[in-house]
C-alpha cells in the first residue's frame, strides 16, 4: 500500500506542537460511545495527542490507541500512561476484535486509491454490530494543503460508494462546516457505519 512520506514527516517534525495544543475531545465522540455497549473494546486510529482516547478510557471503555507517527504515539503514551502502538492503517490485521473503531480526522490522509482497502481492513476488524466512525475533509479531488500534507478530499457520493462495497447495516454521512489545524473554514464529512 502506498504511503505518503511527506505527510508522515510533517507529523514527525511537528509532533511537539501538534500534541501540546490543549485540544478537547471530539464533539462527535459522545454519539459514537452511546452506540456501544459498556466497556466496549475500541480501536482508535490516528489518536494524535490522545485526547479522545483519554475521554473514552475515563468512561470505562477498553481502548487501544494507535498513531502512524512514532513521535506522536510516544507523546500520547505519556499523556495516557498506557502503551500507544505505532500502526499504519495498512498494517491493521485484526479480525472480529473491536466493537468500535474511532478514526477522527485520520483516514483523510489515506491515498484515495487505497481508501477502499483500508475500510475493508477496518470492516474485518469489527465484530458484528460494531460501530465505525471516521471524518474527512470534503472535496472533489485529492491534493495537498499549505503544509504539504496529502488529503483524499472525497465527495459525499464517492465516499458512500466506497463504503457500500462492504457489508454494513447502515452508513450515515453528515456534513458540517468546521476547521482544522490550519484554522481555515473546512467542509467536513462525518461517517458512521455499523457492521452486519
């Protein structure tokens, strides 16, 4: 699977700044957790500073936080005081292991031609009825931002087609105006899928 070295290098170089911004947990996390049974096993892909995993752990969930950048994984481990695995999306090889997968603002860096494969790996990692949340910056074609980070910038229709290649009970997509690390207005797509 293709990797975007420039994006990974950005996060490695900016790890200290990226993980010390005092971020709060995602506002979309509450709805995700309400859809799960108590103490559910959750995989977080791209945990960043660890604020979402920290919130999930405090609610009693069994969380495996991961990030693709070793420097960020180490910073998150210091915050969480538990191991944080360095995991590239393509290396996910679990099957029927998680009741939830949380991928907030992380899969948006997967090369567009590889996204279907990654979603397939996530689908396989979930138990029946497992909940998968991911968020993407919306667009029409992939490209780079001002920091040279790669984004897949999917349209809602394209993203639904990719998800529908797998066996879900349902796939819900919500669009929302927000921002990101660059502080620019951003059209976001928030996708929640439940495995059959």
